[in-house]
């Protein structure tokens, strides 16, 4: 039989009551420093310390002390919107769980659609149909909106009242409450007592959202609310609050904005000046127009009219009060810097009268003396964007067939995209289609970003034709990856059949980039598969 032995009994030391009552942090400190240097209260030495630690450990593992029961959350509100069709519900679950290609479709390889990039369009279509979000998919939907700010407006609209209710139970989704006028953190804007209380006691983000909600409901009431605490707000907060006045901006706001021109913060003064310049009948606009006309005038000394420019020689105190920044950026001359600010803030109607009733197109076409054309036209471009004037935007863009460097307004594609955004949506697409037909795709990426989607004809056809030309020319394919990614999201799904012929892999020209045609074929297959998936998604969302 096997021999067994009995281990000797373990000798323990009684733990003094004062040691067992020591906080855990004190025991850890004694253990780290040593009981010789930091003896535990009540003695016991090293063995007593370890026994006390064992007792603490058992207590901590045994459970928590009972606490007072928290109040139950209020029930989720009813969402009266119709539920998704079953196929659309399954599609949404697939879109929200796909993470395989979240880096973006433009530069990735493979022919499978990037599902993450299709979520914004899916949400927009679902919202147009007025569907409500499935409760089980609200958590992944809010997670997606938390990680991607571009999804938030559509995602929160789709999440509806139940999404806002759920966001109130998780601090990670608090953005939903801040960003929605209907969020549970905001009171009814018609309840003055609740509005005043949140305005005086709420967090900054809540106050910003509240001011925006009140502004959308009653601009004058929001202005009065802002005036109650304006002088006590921090400069950075005043700037954010002032920006909310863009909604519903009118002549009623002029006295408040005139006061803000004397604000101690330069950024607040600049924003107030920008808002006032969007009110062409304001006293501020009149002052800036008078200054600008003293610098820019018609020159009728020759047979043909031209534009004479005499930039300001100083930036006086009155100009600074009206938002003119005196010190130019590095590399800019003072006089041209001051001139640009004056012209940018002057009402564009000033120049029609100043140049004898000429139209915007005729004024822009006039030659400008002494090399001031670039500075003057750039300032007019900024004025057209600020004042949302399509006639001047159209004149400054000129014909899309003219190279940007020879255009009437500005060669900057960033500035041109801002001008395009002022035009009606249908006109933007037609202009960019003409630009692509004349200049190709290499400079069109920023311009495509402001065109309404899905791209209507002739824009969609011009993009596809330009991609086909680039492929046939053996162009370096990766330089068009951004446009290809846009095409996946913005082309009309009906274009898929016409694009099928481009999915083949033709022989490469001798001067083509190595492997270029294989990449092009792969990219076109991905484009076709994405368009067909988008078409399927649209069908799935059609009410049964």
C-alpha cells in the first residue's frame, strides 16, 4: 500500500484587531516598505501583515455591501414610425457589423464592396422612407455614430426617440443628447422656466445645443437669452454662442452684433464682423462698402473701362473695431491684406452700382490695373461665398472649359469648390461635368465633393468616360483611387450595366505602369459590384 504522510500543522499568529481594521492601502504600503520600516498598526510583524491581507482579500471577494436601490429608468418612449422590412433589417445588421474594410474604399484592393462606406447612403434612404430603427440594432448604430461624426445627423434621425432614451443611459453615447434638439437633456423650448434654468446651470455642450434649439424656434428669443449672460461668458464660449446666430440671421441681430464688434476677443470681433457683412443693409456693411469703394474704382481715362486699385495705406482704429485684422500673415503685404478684408466684407451690390450698372460677369471681366487682379478677384470670391450670391459665384467661376490659371476668379480649386456650393445643385453637376471633359479628373476631386448625389447626367457619364480614358492611356491607377472611391458612393446605380465592359483586363500599352490594367480591372469590378449592391439596398427599403 502506498505510504502517506501528514503535513505538519501550520503555525499561525493571531492577527491583532487593529491590523485587520487597517485600510487595504495601508497594508500595501507596509508590504512595499517592509514591516521593519513601516510596521502595521497593532504589530503582528510580517506574518500578521500577510494574514491581514488574506482576510481583506476574502472580504473583497465575498461581495459588495448592499447599497440603496437606484431609481429605475423611465420606460423607453414609443416610436410611431413603421418598422424596417425584414431584408432591410438584415442588411443594416450586416453594415453595422462589417469591419473588414473600414479604412475606406478608395485605395483598398479586392472587388468586394466596402460596406462601412455605404452606411451613410443606407441611413439617408431609410430616413426618406420614414422608418424607425430596430431596438436591437440601436447599440451598434450609436457605436458607429460615436466613432464617425459624419454618420451622426442621419444616424440620430434614424435612431429616433428610443435612441435618445438609450443614449441617456450610457455616457459613451452622450454626444447624441448634445447634438439633438429633441434630446432628453434639453427642455421644451416653449417652457421659459426650464430653458432659463438649463441656460444658467447646464454644461457648456448642453447650453450650446439649447441655444441652437431656441434659435431654430424663435431667433429673437435666443438672442435675448444669450444677452442675459453674455458679459460673464468666457471668450471661447462667446465665440461658440455667437456662431449660433448664423441660423435665422436678420436685421434684428444687428444691435447685438454691433456691440460684439467691441469685444475684447479678436475672434469674437471677427465673427461678429462676418455676420454683419452678411446683412447688406446693416450700418457695418455700409461702412465697409465706403472703405472698399475708396480703394476700388472704375478707370475711364482710356477708351475701354478698367479697374483702378489704391490699397489702404493704414489700418486705423475704426477699421480694427470693424474686424479688420491689422497684422498680416507671414509673407503677405500689409496693404493687400487690408484691401482683401475690406472688399470681402463689402456688399457685392456695391460693385454693380460702382461700375455703372454692369452685371457681375461684366465687372469681373474688366481688366485690373497694376497687378491687383488676383487679390481683388480672390476677395470677391470670398464675398460671394459669405453672402451666398449665385450670380457672382457664377461670374467668378467662369466657363468650365477655361483652365483654372486663366479663369476670371481664382485658380484655387478649394476656393472654386466653395463657389460651386453657392450654385443650385443641378448647376453644380453640369459645371463640373464640363470641367472634367475639358481638363480630366486629376484636378476634379475637390469639385466632385460638392455635387449632389447620386450624380446625375452628364456628370456621372463624364466621370466614367474620364476613368476609361485614363485606363486606356496606361495612367498610374492609384492616382485615381480617390475618384474611384467617390464613384462607388456617388454614381447612379443604374450605371452598373454600362460599366460591365470595363471590368475586363486588356493588354497593357508598352509605356503603361506595370500591373496598371490589372488594378483598373479590379477597381471597375469593385465599382460594378458596389453599384449593384446599392441598387439592391434601395429595393430592400421600398415599403412592401
